């Protein structure tokens, strides 16, 4: 039975985005909390983000995928302090949040 998992690149991009949100002051789990949820060490998580480990096992990939899906489903995770430009009304507007 093959378990669906995000690609390593997708996981890395999601974790980099998570780091950016943390740096902007979003109230989301810390990187240490993400590592705990995934059942891996914080050091392994950071090495994964930087691509410093040549080979990551499928188990780590599945754990990280499940952790990202779990965290992203929480309502608080959808709120962000990062600004974006909204062009839907024909007039550019700066919006905050999702």
C-alpha cells in the first residue's frame, strides 16, 4: 500500500513559508513544535529545509507530510500577518491575512 506524501521540494517550500510567517509574528507553531508533531528532531527538520541531508527516508517524508496537513487544517493557521496585493476589485488594495 502506497501512502501519499508531499514531495521533498513541496515540504521544503512549505517549511520555508512557515519560517517566514514565524518571522512576521504569526501565531503558529514553532519549528521545534513542528518537529515534535512530526516525530523528528529539530536538527533533522532544519537539515531537511536546507537540503543538507543527501537522503531522507520515506518515513520522514510521510511524517512531515502528515504534520503539514494536520497543522494547515487548524483554523488559526489560516490567519496571517503577511500583506498581499488584492487585484480582484480592479483597484489594487493591500490586504492582510488569507
